C-alpha cells in the first residue's frame, strides 16, 4: 500500500447523477427543438442561439472572475443551459445587441445577484426574456414566418403568431371559427407557425421530454399537470363560448406551453422540491397562463405565469412537506 | 409484483463479486485480540487473567449490564495481556490478547455437522441459552439478541421476521450462509419462534439472490409457519422499519420499536448463531465475513473466529491491492472507514471492503441545485437538504422539529445528491447535538 488511506463517514459510494451530467442532459434534450427551429427559421436560429449561449457563459465567467472574485466555474453547464433557453424564448431575428442585453439580465440579475447557481428564486432565462419583452416590445414581437431553411436574419419576413391572431380577432369582435390564416392542428404539432424560435415544434419538445424522463432528470408531474390544466381550463372556456375562446388543442400546441411545461417550469432551482408541491405549482401556472392569454393584455402568458409561481415556491415547499415515516401510522393488515 | 417498501430508496450497483465463492474456513492466527466491547451497550468485564490457559468456547468476559453480552474464547491458548487496541470503531478500547496454541475445544460443544432439528427446551430456556452464548445482532447493529427475545410486559409479538435481505452492495455473507447452512438457519428461526411464542415467521430475501430463495423455499416445505418472501431489490430494505413495511405493510411509529407493531426482527446470521448455541452448545465465537473490492484478487467469504486480524483475511484473498485507498468495515452505504487493516474481526463485522484510490476520494461539493432528489429517495420521508442547512446554521430547534432524530443514516440522500453535498455528515452532527439537548431536557 503506497497510497494514502482515506477515512470518511459513510456512504462511500456515489450515484450516477452529477450537476454537469444533469445540465448537459437537458441541453441534449433541447437538441430536437433546436433542429426544428433551424429547419423553420434558418440561419437566424443559429445566430441567436450562438450569441445567447456565448454571452451567457461569458457574463457568468466575468462576474465570477471580476465581481465575486471567485474561481470561475462555467463548466457545470448551467450558463450554457440558460443561454439556450433564453435563445429559445426569443424571435429568431432578434438583433445581436438585444440578445446580449438579455443574457446580461438573465445571468447578472436573474442568477448572480441572488448568489449564483441554486440561489435564484426566478428562472434566469425567463427574467431575461420578460425584461426584453418589456424593454424591446417591437423587436420581441416581430416573428419571422416559418419557411424552409433561410439564410436571412434581420431581414426575415415577419408575421403574427397564431395566438396574436386569435387575440386580435377576439378584440375586434370577430369569431374565431371564421379566421382563415390559422395553421391546422397538424401544422401546429410539427411547428409550422410563427413564434419564439425554440417553442414552435411540439413534436421536438415532446421528444426532449421523453429523453428527460428516460434519463430520470425530471419527473412527469410538472409537464403533465401544467399541460393538463391548460387543456382542461381552456376546454371549459371553449365549450362555454367557442366563438370567443380557441379550442384546447390549439392552446396547448401554440405559444410556449410545451417549452414552458417541459423545460422552463421544471427548472430544479425554481420549482418545488416535493411531488405534491410540483403538482400545485403546475396547476397554478396552467391557470394563470390561460387567464393571461384569454383575459389579459398579452396574447401569451406562460412566462409571467411561471415567474409568478416561482415566487410562491418557498411557500409551496413549506406547505408540502413530506410525511415522515411513522408520523401518521395507518396499520391495516 | 414483488413486495418492497413504498417510500424512497435507491438502487446502487450491486457488485456482489463474491456471491459464488463458497465459505472458506479462515486459518487460525498466532496472536488474536478479542475486544471487550463488540456490542451496543456496556463492554463485557473480563473473568480471565494474564497467564490463564483457555479452551475454545470458554467464557472470557461477562455481560456487565442489562444491555451487554458475554464474550467467549474463540481460541485455545494463553491469555497474553488485557490491553487497549484500536478496534472496529476506530477508537482504542480494551481487548483480551490470546497467544493461540492448538485448537482445543470445550467438551460440551458439539462440533459435528449433524442437523439437530428437535428441541425440547422451553421459551425461557432458549432465551437464556442465547444470552449465555453472547449472541448479538449479526447484521451489523450488534444489539444483544436476548433482549429482543424478552418481550417487555404489556407488549406482544405476533410475527418473527428474519432479515435475509443483504441490501448493501458487495456483501455476500448472508447470501452464502443461506445457501450453505439453509437447514440450520431455518431450525434457528424455529427456535426464535418458540422463544417468542409466535406461530408465524417470514424470511425476507431480495430477488437478486434467486438461488437462496429457491433453496430456502424448498427447505421450508418441511416446516410449519415459516414463509420465504422474495423482495424487490432496493436499498435500504434491510433496515428494520423498511423490512417490516415491505413484508408486513406495518409502519413502525416514529420513535417506537418493531415490538410496538408486534414484530421482532433478527438477521439470518443471528438465526444461525441461535441454532448453534441452542442445539450445539456453541457460543458465538465465529461469523461469516465477506472480503471484497474491485481490485481484490479473489473476493471471498470466510468463516472467521472472532479476534482474527483483518489483515490475515485480506492476505488470504491475494493480499492488499497496490491501489487501495480506503478500507471499509461493512458495506459501502453504511460501513465504517478504517485507518488500517490491523484490527481484529469482531461480532459486527460483516465484510471488509477495499476501494481503490479513485473510488476512495469524495467528489468535490457543488452548490445545492434544489433538485429534490434527496427528498424523493429518503426512506424516512425527511428533507435532507433542509436538515443539512439547519445543521450548518446550528438551528437545533428547527432540526428537531424537522425530525432529524428519525434519520436512520442509510446514506441514500448523499448517495443520490448530484452536487455531492455532505448531507449525512451534517445530519449526524445535528442528530448528536439534538440528542444531547433532548437528554438534558429530560433530566
């Protein structure tokens, strides 16, 4: 024995999970959606993603190095993930400078100001996204129309999202059923619509969901209850008044429901720790989203809904403590 | 569907390297050290002096309290000294050193392999024989067994549960014992049933030991009231409360004991020791020890006399591997890390596990990402991340309110944590501090 003998308390073995493995697992799960956005939006999707990821990682490095003055630790993949999610939440023709500002807000304010990884109460990518939506409303709502692979970026042809079309129609007193330029459910499922670059293809996002479940990175609770709540609530509204409220399938396939349910609301740091807490959290997001979409000023509301529920997570954690073994004993035989 | 406990649990790589190695009888050492404190409770007090000549099976030290156990000589020879030595706990504690000479047994001990299934002793006679033989829980907890057989007034046992789960990775001593001494284990189970006056016993075995399940199932056909229960492989199923939940679906209340739900749990190794003590008059002087590790040349199972140096067992497996970086007594999840192999095997040593340098190091701790995995794997329904925070901030009252005392230290949280946080270290700290506060409050 030439080696040092280590002595430490048990356990002496570690499981398969590690922070980088989880972060890069989510990155892998986002690849189908990335492929779909490149397919629909072309070069723009690649540029936006590259700028967003690089600037998020750079800001994290700079803040660690020069402001917090600690050993920079960007290899855990969390900044890469924030960058990807921020890119997925903006239009594919967003000017580079705006993306960089979004990344600074996401990492600097959304994450680092609270103490870095694990400390932030709000989803950093959504903080960046909502900041941009409020600060640059024009650029953030000019949606390139999906086409084959295009090399255009800033000069892309733009149009409205299906949700915006519906909102506009309802505001003008038109009936939803008479709208002509709404994509079919099938087109919506594959992602043939205007929107934030990563949110369009439900199919690609569901593939990512399957991968996350397979790798046991997330559980099914948040996505299933979130999508289920949106479906049920918008279904009830639709049944009550089909002219004023779009059908539930339309609602779950458009906008950010899939991206939000699978990737944004399931963020470990900003979601509850127990399954019961997750269910309440997901139902809350679903209800708020449908309320904002149908009765609020914005056509889409999932970003706001997730941020609002993020704020409730500490309370949910307190209310939904697990029952200790042997605390409430039910001994039937 | 196989039975298992419902809440939490993990499934580490099983690594049962020595599962197919038959039990080998270890050679006798030249000098042995028999520790006086091999069980939970007061150390035994020696009844021999330096220079005395002893035979195998002779009483060396006497139980010195309610929770204590006798210790018998595993060797014949001369008492060299009674002196402190570093034992399995890592502390220097008194032990009786014996210069081993020959192998001369007490005549009262039946050393044949003939199975004696018949027993005409009464319940109290069996219990007193178990007490006399110094039998303690051989699963690793080393709680004196006769205490569990004397059911306190006002309580009733109606089921005996035999723990053949062996949920710790690497360890195979119980597995081999069930395969090679199945009849004896079952007769031992019957004796325990008689001592407790119960008519039903279950032997819980995890499904990764199908040969043991088949073997014992075939054997139990000839016995009334003993049932083999195959269990889904899940750690920590060998924990008493988890095993009771898995097999009987009874939940032991927080702070209570198995007897409060009418159950007594004993390990298969203990059942075997009870057989030998009651039917063969043989005190607890031997046990089965697994010596294993990925770099160990021939991972093996040994029948070892108590007091044999652990080094000798490792030598018999091809020597200490060059790359050894950690020595663990017991399994990888709950075992204790040792500073060196120069310790005597005691009643609670179920295995000696050697890790290489790479496996030995703890990975670097990262910030908690609040994934909640520690909560979902905790078999006791606790919030390990919160208990760690309370402990770090020395918030003992909050620790107590959050049931830190219910932690069984199975290590599932820390095993699972992706950020490699030392959850159990901090929970242990809060357990000992809160335990002290509770004791002071009671005074």
